[in-house]
C-alpha cells in the first residue's frame, strides 16, 4: 500500500493514532464514515471492514448486535450528531471485550454542515465522554500558525504533508501547541 499524504489538519492526528495502536487493526472493523485516513493502520488481509455512513446509519443507535466488532472508527462524525455521548456508548456496546473505539473530531474548525454542524470537542470533553471505557488515550493537535493557514481557506487546509521531517509543511503539521487544538481524538478500549 502506498504512503498516503494527509492534509494539514489531520496529519499529526493519524500519526499519533497509529503510534498509539499496539498493532495494525485487524478483525471485524466498523467504519462510521470512510476508513481512508486509517488505511495504513489496517491489516487488510486479516480484516472485514463494514463501512457505514452517517446519517444513513445512525451511530447513536447502531443496528448491530452487542460485542460484534474488534474496532469501531468514527472519523470526523461526532461534531455532526445531536447526541455524541450516546454514539460513544453505542460504540462501546458493539465492541467485543478489549475492542478499540477510535473517534476523531475537531475543536477549532470553521462551520461545516454535513448535513448539520453541532459541536466542538476539547481533549477534556472527549475524556469525559469516554468514561465507560477501561483505558482511554486522548489527543489533540494544533498551533497558531496552522490556525492562521486554515483561515486562508480549504485550499490551504488541504495541502499534502510530506513524511520527511525536514519539510516546512511537515514541521507546521507536526508542531503542537496544546492550548490551540484544531483536531482532537480518542482511542478507547472496552
């Protein structure tokens, strides 16, 4: 699989999630939105990926049996639903014992209805929402320069980030000021 170049606001998020996973994801995976950003983290030969999309499948009331999945991924969904705590509880319900839920979302982001835009999540909010899980890793990324670049428009937010660390784009996408999170995420074990 070729190395995917992530955009500015998601580069560090996906790198940190990959670093914190104990191994590549495998088994039965529920992807609530496209799993594309996680493609480098999934063992495709040993996985069954069930792709769903909100609002066609309501992640606040999942149509799956308890203890059905090894992983549940929701990528940039929580800010678009009315009951994010319920969605996180539903992910917990459908996970097998020791299964992993990964939720990515935003904190500092422009209004982006898809179909509606309701919430923003600080790392503390994500920690609170995952109180039913046995182990939680919370992350956030952002910096003042990246915020300024993002304000220039989508064309600048979507610039590809090369993986080599001597690139200015890589530096901007990797440098983190914890007081200015643009993207936030959680990795939580049942």
